[in-house]
């Protein structure tokens, strides 16, 4: 545990925004409630895995990497505070926690990646027939996932900053910064790294209807960092590209297939189309933990959320007449031919994605 604490201390310099973390003194999990931003910065805390599941489902915690890390800590809480005295009973309880957490957000692949990784550790540790050992190993693995996510984000920043020249104007969609990860960010982490290198950049942030993650979260992060930015409506990107007001687009991802099909926040496909029509590069930034080991984009489950999110603005203001029907898919899929490159912690993957993803993910 001491090694983990030292590793976290080294990363602290990159965590100007700390979206979620483990309290080692109180042995509980904390996260900032992103639904309340930018109006209120409030941290929630719990020792109950069901509360973590609720936070993920209700989007207090959102962003694929953040969901994965939080699910790992949720599993750790389940074991740590279980009353089970026998390994087989703890395994049964862990399976229940797994199912509850897995049911929260179907599109975010990091969720299942993290849960499966924890489950494998739980199974292996159960061979020692020691309940306390199982609990300790599970929490240690969650800490490792947390640390890896931050490190991977920094590496993505290093690789991705190479595509950003001085004086570039960048469009991004949804929120892909520290708030969507364990810290630092994916697409916004690339932008952040370029800014740290001293490059003069300007970010255009799509507002991202219906929950306005771009307006509420991305602009909030950019302001905290002092990165020049402008908020735009989701439909403005085509005009910006046509007027040569933007040089490229960078977005994150919730799930990527080996073929390079990218599921991301609804509106991403539209942004990719606009960029490609105007011959501007469109990039995706995501860790390899977001890559689903499948070649069939039809395997991607698109989460459909409540119509009320569309019929209201943040649940406060109704914007349509009573009886209006609304369709609210949370994600869309951008085909690989529209994507210039996918920035990962292992480098920028280019076409053909199937061959190149296999090369970086399955090489030993």
C-alpha cells in the first residue's frame, strides 16, 4: 500500500482537478458530482457499492474512463464491507456487486473492462482461501487501475500534442477532460498537454445537448486551466470549418471496435462529417481500455436515456409542449473512414485500424 501512496504522490502535480479518489484514512470513495457543475463543486462519499452504481447511472460520475475506475472502486467497497466469512460467500456477494455495477451504463466499455479485471483478481485471490487477502488484493487492483488511467492520459497527451501546431483552433465535443477520467483527460488532456508545452491554442467547445457537458464541464475545466476557449452550439462546427475558423476536431470515446468504429456522445458523428467535408482532420483520443476486442460495430450497444432529458433543460425548464415525444440516444457511431487517427497511450493508431489495433494491443 505504501508503494501505491508514493505513486499517487508523484502524479499529484497533474491533478489540478481531482474528479474522484480513494480516501485512505476513512477507507471510502469520493467523487465530484458533475451534475451540479458549474454552479456548485460538491464531493460525494460512500462505503456502499450500490451508491457508486447509482452515481454512475445518474451521471454524477460520467465519462468512460471515470466510469471504469469508479466501478473498480465500487467492487472494492463491496468486498471490503461485506460480512462474508468464507471465500465462497464473498465470491457470491462480489458477483452480485458485479451485476449491479454492470447494469448502469451499457455503452461505456471501460465499465466492463474494469469489472472483468477486478473479477479475475477476485477469483485468483480466492484460491488462498483467505477472505482478508481477497479484499486487499481487490482494492490494490482498483488503485492500480486508477493510477494507470492517469498515466495513460498523460501519455495520450504527449502523443496527441504532436498533431496540434501553434495557433491552432480546436473543436471538441462533450467533456473529455479530468472530469471524464481519473484525472488529466483524454481529448481535453491532449489539448491540455499542448497548452502546457506553451502552444498558443484556442478551443471551441460544443455545448453538447441534452445534458450540456460541453457548456457546463468542458468550459469549466478550460477556465480553471486558463486555456482560451469559446462555447458554441452543437450545430455551429460546420460554419466554423467553412469559415476556416477551426483547424481540427478532437473528441473522446466510450467504446471503440478493433475496426476503428467509435461510439461517443451523440453529435460526434455530425462533427466528423462536418470536419471531413471541409477536409479538416478529425481525431479521437481514448485509452486502449476503451477498445472492445470485436470487429463488428453492431456489437456496440447504444444507450437510450429518458426522453425527459430532451424535453427539459437540466430538469429545470420545459422546452416542449405537453405530449411531445422525444428520442434520446446517448451516443452515435462514427465510422473509421471519417477518423484521421485514434490517439492512445501507446501512440496514434492510423488506418487500417484493424491491423494496427491488433498490432499494439496483442503484441508481446
